[in-house]
C-alpha cells in the first residue's frame, strides 16, 4: 500500500510541475524591443564657445538575452543620428553620432505583469560627418575627437500586455563627450551626457 501511495504522490508532483514547465518554456530567453526615444543633452562645454547640440526624438532597437529569469544583457542599436551644432545659439555646423550601448540588467519580478529592472553598462559613440560652416573653418580650423567611451545607467519596466508582448518604459543616462580642437590645439571638452527617455513595445521569444 505504501508503494502505491508513494507512486501516486510522485505522479501528482510530476503533474503539478507541468504548468510551471510550460510557463517557463512559453517565454524564451530573447527579447526585442522597438522604442521611440527622446534625447535631452546636458550640453556641458569647457571651451568657452557655449557649444550645444539640439535635442531630438529618435528610433531605437534593443536586443536582450536573459541568462536567468532575473539577469539579462541588452544591446541598444540605432542608425547614425544627425545633430546641429551651435555656439552661443548660432549654428556652426552639423555632425552625426552612432551610440551603441551594452548593458547588464537585473529584473526584479520576472513572472509578474509589471516587471521593473535596473541596468548599467558601457556606451561607445562614434562621431562622423562633422561639417563646420565655412566662416568657422576659416577662423578656427576646428575638429573633434571621433570616439567616445563612457558608462550608461538605466531604470525601466516591461508591462505585460498579452502573451510575450510588453509595453516598455526606459530611462537612461549615458556619458558621451568629445575633445574639441582649434588649429590642432585642444580647446576643451564638450559633454553631451544625454538623458534618454524611451517608450516602446517588446516581444519575448
């Protein structure tokens, strides 16, 4: 009799784990999000020229991989974004920047409808297509450092809308700067250091 009871208990335990196993398999380790992100630059300039770039809203795609239900890596991608460069409010040129960012995240409630997370990582920004106004070139012969490396920090949340579909809200602060040169001599550093506020949709698979 005891053997029958034990067998029945094991069978019941096995059946009880089926819903949990099915739930774990329902959400794969990959997640792709598409966001609209507003970039708000800090515009910190030590050159004395009063350098600023315009704020803008841009498209963004991120690819995340969940190593565990709580730990994920996120790679953020977009295409080169064009900005207008100003000195004390007057346009002096344009440039593009490409800012891929890789972060490690901790997700607090991986099985809940509301899933907050925090993250930290590394931002690499490549400046390209730097064009100054002819009068600025004649007077200052300016140039900038093309590569920037800095830290990135984020808080956000995924909100489950339906199976494997999520509304995402994300806030990041990234360190992005460049050295500014005039006639080959360093004039100072311009820090973009943007705050990035994004809203979008994510798909888990």
